[in-house]
C-alpha cells in the first residue's frame, strides 16, 4: 500500500532541515513546488524548484496573505486518486496531484512571546498553511502531510523504500490535525487575553500583562526559588508547586517568619482564612479547616483588646474543629491574641503584622507557620479554576452593597439596630462558607456553621447541632434561597430569631409563611453568594 512520491509541496516558515530534505527528494527524482520564501531558500541552494505562483498563474498577493489559496494547489491536495472521476477531473482542469506536503505554520506563538502587539500578531495568523495541512490530512489516503522537521528522516526513508504507507499517512494526519488544533487554540487564547485586558482597562484596572508579554507566561510568573516547589500536593504522593501571579499582593506573596514549610493545603486554607477575615472592616478573625470556617468573629471595640476578643470568640465557635486550623486576622496580632493562639495547636497564622513580643511568642511554637501579608494585600481581579481541558474565569464575588440598606423585610418585626448588625455580620460571614452554607451567629460571632452539604436541610441541621444551646436566640444567614420551608423550619425549631437569605425561590411564599407562623424576622437580600 505504499504510495510513491512524484510531486511534493514544500511551504515552511521554520526552514530547519528543509534543504537537506529537498536534496533527498530531488535525488529521488521528485518534483518540488514551493512558496516564495521556501522557493528562494531552495533555489539559492541550487535545487530545481517550481514556484507556486508559476503553477497557479497568480502572483502571491495581499502581502502574502494569498499564496497557496488556489484550486490548482488545493485540487492537487484534495483529489482522491482512488476515484477515476477525481483523476479525470484533474486532467480536465490541468491539475497535478501531490503525494507529499511539507508545511509548518507562521510562528504565531513565538510572535506573541516576543512582545508583538495588534496587527503584527494578527498578520502571523496563518490561513493558507492550515488549509493545506488540513486538506492533505483529510486526504491521507493519497497524501503524506509532514508538519514537524523531526520527521523528515522518516519520510526520506519511506520514499527510498518505495513510498509512504497508509499507516504512516494516518499517523501523520493525526499529528497534522493536532498541530492545527493547537495552533488555533493559541490564536483563540490570544484573543481571549486581549478581550480580558480591554475589560480590565475599562474597569479602570491596570493589567498584569501590560508591562510584559501577553499570554499565560506573563500572567503567571514562575519564581525559580526552591521554596516554590512544594513538598507535595493535596496528598503526599502528588507532586506540586506554587506559581505566583506577577504584580499581585495576595497570600502567595506573604512573608513567612517561622514554622515549617508552607504546604499546598496550608496555602489553600490560608487563602480562605484571609478572604474571610478581610471581608470585614472591623477587627475580625477567621479560623479555617479544609477551606471552611470553623469560626469567624468580630472583636468588641470596647474590650481591652479587640483582635484578641475576636480570636477568642472565633475559637469558641467550634474548638474541636479549630484544632490544627489556620487562623487569619485582619489586624496586627497583639500579645494577648498571641498568648491565646499559643495554647492551641495551629498550622498557620496569617495577619497584616505582629507586635514584636507577639511574634516572639508565636515563633516559640516551632511548627506554627507565621505569615505576614503584603501591606497592599488585595485579591486578584479575576478568579481562575481549572477543569479538564480548560480554565474557568470569573470576577470575584463582591457584595453589591456593604450593608443592609437594600434588604427587604419579608416577614416579622423590623430588626432593631443590634439585630440588624448581627444579621449583617452573619450574611457576610456566611460568604466564607462552602455551599450549601448556613451560619448561625450571636454577638458578632459564628456559633454554628453548616457547610458543604448537597442539600440545604442538612446544612441547617449541621449548623444547629454545632451551635448546641447557642442556637436559641441566634440569627441565621443562608448563602442561597431556601427551596422549601423544611430547612428554615429546623432553624426555627432550634430557636433562631431572625434570618437573612437571598430569596427568589418559587416557594418563597411557603418559606415566608413558616417564618411568619413562628414570628421570626426574615430579610431578603436579593443577592446570592454561592461559594464552591
Ligand atoms: O498568508 S497565508 O495565510 N496565505 C497563504 O496562502 C499561505 N500559503 C502558505 N500563509 C500561507 N502559507 C504559509 O507561508 C505557510 O504555512 C508557511 O508557514 C509560510 C511559508 O512561506 P514562505 O515559503 O514564503 O517562507
């Protein structure tokens, strides 16, 4: 099933090995057809070669945009010579078929990496090349398509043995379609990053890539230090590393003072902890385990030490779970807070800073990782999540309003100022809970958290169970609406006195009726805060 090669089309941007290949083809008596630059390289090497324009009777035009896009070329690539009708038509049209096509495309990726912008990049989007590659690959029954100089040797060997085999041409076709698919992905990714940059610019943000090259490499700077290779990933048999986003000031840019190396899970939890604590403008502490809060609290500004108060209250939410947790504070850690933390086994503590003596106390705990956030800490403008075969990108979940001004009282008596503050706290703290999230709060501290359940009823049960006797008289927040009254009923039965939730369920009426029957105050925020 070998197909002997009589005529070859060579059109390559990367001219590596092309002269050697052409020499071998000529030695085998094969006729070579080439585009401008390739033609010149071969002719300069003294090889006999026909220029495409000579064949088509059409000059290369529009700055080379139209070179090989011509029926004389594509007829020669697409004719299925197993069919008499195709053979006859080629004769009528005076078109000769090709048996070998060697093409590699305009260096699009290299152009982007070189820092080129706009039209200079667009001009490097190869159109005629992929058309030839795809046409030849489709017609692999008749044509061998080579896109990689590393395979020239194999082709020469096959020709010497009498021609390419069908199996070989199928493998080449596979490589060819993979090549054009990757090429188009790179083009598509470039457009995506251009549009993203427009979006950021319109939003008044500077783009990370602005002073660097566009594309993934620019957004994610690999730091060559050993610290960035993590000991392992989520589990000890998983290799892992930390890539830092250039120009960011997040948890990945924190300074570490003491303790063991940060692990993969430490980073994930520290990030969640900081996100939670920094959601508040008041002194706040969040304690995180497995990316979920086991305590979030605000400090009493009238107490001797507000941040120590916040920590004590956050810890009390669930002392069992707080064992081995990650603590984030949105205020400088005081001596009083450090003394409290020192008594509890903790993996990581992260804060904007430490009183000197507090730092000394914490550093005595040899295993405690002590982190200081960058002074200009901020979350990134976009959030990314990998899925197989792609990357999801979204704007971070911001509250459209900081307080309760836009909330709607749907039943019960209007909350007094203190209750409103409790509800505002619960609503904000609930945003740190993985969905389905239910958070019960008292005195500006979480007292029971139900997280990560696949139905809201179980989250309600969990929150109530964790709160124990503290559920009675607490307020509750739900990250999304109650689809039925059953979850809310569990909260009501446990003695919750006020509830805040987005609303918007088709059964809102049932849910409101349950609250009304129990005399429970309920507000709708109109805005959901799923967190997964
Ligand atoms: O500008 S194109 O999209 N239009 C074409 O008709 C065309 N034909 C071949 N690019 C085209 N090519 C590309 O030119 C090939 O893919 C190859 O990368 C390059 C080879 O050009 P030269 O032989 O002039 O160096």
